């Protein structure tokens, strides 16, 4: 799969710094669960000089139950708010049971899904921040017969870390994001010792 890179004028793929190209290569190589359909998406152009992005949908029994995106930003000059030169920005949205929306611990639990996934995948990071939002929808009038729905949205950013002697490996961070998506939609964790098969990449767009 080719990860599309969007950047400011004059900062295309060929002119991106080698450390950014190497990091994007590890982003492409991440292994995701087969329930995840992952493909390239245009990255924002004004947040940082260089950026690459992936989007994903989680499908169970042919139904999309979750969606998300992850963006890798790079500013060779550094960014004080990031405490580094790279930044991961992630979003995850999942359909949840309507009665979960009133759980006072839901937001804390949602955030812990991210931090625990990063830890489990060995994705070292610093300066994490984000929000967890719960959204409930109920129908009225002519739509009153439709059942209510609820979604959980997690928005987060963090600075990936590596030792000075090694290039940045973004793969574990992408895999942690994929695990966050699957946990949020209620998929059970992959048992220890079971190899995760790569998720689907770019197939949906090929048929349209």
C-alpha cells in the first residue's frame, strides 16, 4: 500500500526529508487486524511542513461499526508544543450500546484503551493529549420508530519517541491505533501467540 503524502507547495514526496520518508515507510508496513480496511487519505497541508495519513473502517459481519484516521506530522525545525519533530494525530469513532452513554467511567475507559494499546505495542511516546466524546442520537416525529444510537469518539495526539541512534518506527503507533479501533467497537483481543493477519488495504477503492 502506498501512503499518500500531502505537504506544502514545494515539499512533495521527493523533496521530503529522508527521516520523514523512512518514518512513512514504517507507517505503511504496520500490520492491522483483518477486520480493518485501511487506505490512504489526503493529509492536512497547513499543520506541518510534511504529513502522511491513513483512514480505516472496522467491519464486522459486513457492517461498518467503527472508523478512524491517523496522521503523521513532521516539522524538521521542531515544535515546542510537540516536544519533538514528529507528531501522531489520531481519531477513532465507534458505535456503542445506547445504555453505555450514561456510564460515568466511559470517557476514562476510552482514553485508557489508547494508552494501553500504545504500551502493549511498545510505542514509546510523550506529550499525549486528547478528548473522549460520547454522542447519543434519538429520533422524533416521523422518525420516532427508529431506534436510538450512540457513538464514542476519541481524538488524540502524541509525540512518538525513539533513541537518537535509531530512525523513528511509526509502525507500533499505527498498530496501537488499529487496536484502539477494534477495542472501541467491542472486538475481543487477539489471543497471545496468535499471529495477526494483515488487514485489507486499498481494495474498496479499486472496485469503484
